[in-house]
């Protein structure tokens, strides 16, 4: 394979344009995506034949007055994702998704991750307000005990066998998730299974009459492709994930699968009562964007990446980029037992046009409701910002195409911005193509798109924002509490692995 011969646009004449922004020029991938489809070779199942699995909630190995302690082992496992076939995964506790961690705001959670895989890992709590030494910086690695390739990884720290991650959880209730963040290899490691939910709860949310218990459902949506034997198909240059990073030429813009998995099951069905349900939607795909809808049933949007909105909003459809989370209420009370409702994907075709299905089984009592006021969301005043920074997300076309932020690829030693704790800054993200931009450490508020009002999905506290082709988005962020090095990057994982990350230092 000639790794340097990489096709981004399929138009040789564009090579001469170098690092310029190509605006709204379409790639050869699916509509609404910056990515390329990899087709499965396995025989795919009929949709809605598999029940929706719910990831188990992890139990602490011990607790004390101020903290709960967990242990999670990262290991390979063979699991049934497609009916009748076995798939080798890299899993937290050998599961895909991994076990769900549940924390209470203000109470520390300490997670010991043990690495029994054949490759290093770095665990990032996405959406966590976390000290730098537990944030999962991509060169702060947990290496297997027998790892024989110790070399300089850009100034990071190396823990052999296991590492403790301490999460103060000094943040409001929110739907977070944890996943691998190893430099250069986040895409294949997450694709093969290293992701799971981490929910933070608090007293404010518990006092609301929202659906709870079995009617509070996490939904991790991903797309994958499968070989004939059931193994994952992923176009890695080095399938061992040991030396060479990156993907084959045709997938440099991102990898799309043709099988939609929800909590690890293909096109599943969830039996529901005629009641209200809270759905915690997470797009954990490498590159695929979704436009979700349930015909005839609107979403009551109640929460975003960083927790509850001030007030609910009614949305007929919801566009979700990689890394984003949305908490919504679906109301099945008017639907008769036996009726079915399908979650559609307006950005999909064929098998990817449907995500999952709900089947109403019986009538039930339901004392939940969606209150007119959910929470207090203080506004960050951009007039108080100490500065405005611009971050340009572009690709450079040539013999070695690259994804760039402000004209540079990621260097784990370089500091791209110094920010002061307590300051408010306005950051402008300028994009050539689809780039879901994720900021570590602190959430932000979306101020505008192209100088106009934000999108409905931009409401509340965000840590990931979907920046569309030829668009700029302004956000306000306040940095607080923890000093150290943190990342800002594109959450298209193929772009991230191709070095579309920048480092800011808080202090």
C-alpha cells in the first residue's frame, strides 16, 4: 500500500490549492457527512429483531466518606453483535459498551483502569471537569505490563499495567461518556469497543418529576461495518495498532459503517409502556452525523452535553454530531399497545435510514411530566471576555494530506494557547468541512453561527459543537479550577488521529 497516495476529494485539480479552505465542496461520502462508507461483507440481520441491551451499572469495589472506588479491566473479548456471528472487541470489562458509571455531584469517583490489552490506552472522561493528570491526555498512557516498545511519547507519563483516574465530579448532573484517547489510535480503539457511559446525578435533577428508573434509558449510537466472519471492518494502515497510525487512502476524511448499533445491538427494538421515557442520546460514532426523528412524536429536549437546559424545547428532529449528547423525553402515553414507532435518520440511506424501534406493550400509570422550568443556566456574557481567539479547521492537500488547526498539526509538547483560570474567552471555530469541535476541561455556550442565532440543538452548556462546512461558530467559555495542559480537537476520530488537535494550558 502506498500510504502517501491519499484521496480526499477525488479531484486531482484541487491538489494545487494546497492548504486553502474548500468551503462547501462535497466529498464522495454520504450526504451530510465528511467521511467515506466502508461496506460490510457479512450477511446483515433484519432490523428490529434484537432487543435493546442496557449496559450494566458498575458497582464500586469500596466507598468511604467522600469517594467511591471502581476497578475496570480493559481486555479483549469475543461477543455476539450480529446474530450468529462472533466479533472480537476491545472492551472495558470485555463489554461493548462498557459498564455505566454513576456518580453524584460533589462526591469523588476514583477509577482504576487495568490494561490487559496488547496496546497502550489513555482514558478520557468526555465532558468531565477533571484535573489534568486524570483527563486522559493522549500521551499519558497505561501500557500493558509486557509492552516492549517504550519510547518518547511527547512528554507524557507512562503507567505500567494500571492507572488511577480521579474525577471530583464537581459539576452539575449530566450525561458523560468515557473512551480511549491514545494519540494516533483513538479511531480504531473506539471503533473496536473502548467506550462507555458515565452519568453524573445531583439533587436538583432528582427533585424534578422526570422519568426515572427503567424509563431512563442511555442510548449509545454508533455505526460499524463487519467482515464475513463477524469481525469489525476498519481500514487501519496497521491493524495491530502498535506502530503505524492512520487509515487507508480512501478513508482519510472519516470512516462510515453500514450497520447502526445502539448499545451494541444492530437496529434493536425496545419494549416500552404507554408512558414518558427519558432517552440519553450519545453519538459515539467515529465520523457519522445523524438527524434523528420519530415520526408523529416530537422530542422534548431537556438536556445537552453539560446537563439540563433552563427550559425544555420541542424539536421535531435532532442533528447529532460525533461526541454530542442530548437528553430528550419521548411521550408514548397516546399510543395503543401493539403500536410501533421507528427512530429515523434523515442523513442515512438504506440500512442507515433507521436506527431502532419502540414497541408499546401495555398501558401504565405515569406520574412523570416535563416541567416548564428545569434549571438555572447563567449566561456567559461575551462582553466580559478578556480576548477572542480564532481556530481554523482545515486540511492540507498534497502527497501527505493533513488535517490542521491554525495551519499546524498536533504536537503534544507545543502550547497553542495559554488561558487564565477564572477568565471568560470567546473562541471562534472556522471550518472548511464538517468538524465536531470538542473542548476539554470546561463547557461552553454557543453564542452564534455565522454571526446569526445558534441552532436549536446548541442550547445549554456544550462541550462539543457541530461546525458545518464553510461555517464559523462563536462560543463563550470560562476556565475554572484546574491548571495544566488540555486539548481542543475535532471529534471526527480519523481527523483527530491525523493530528487535528491543539493544546491549551490553563493556569
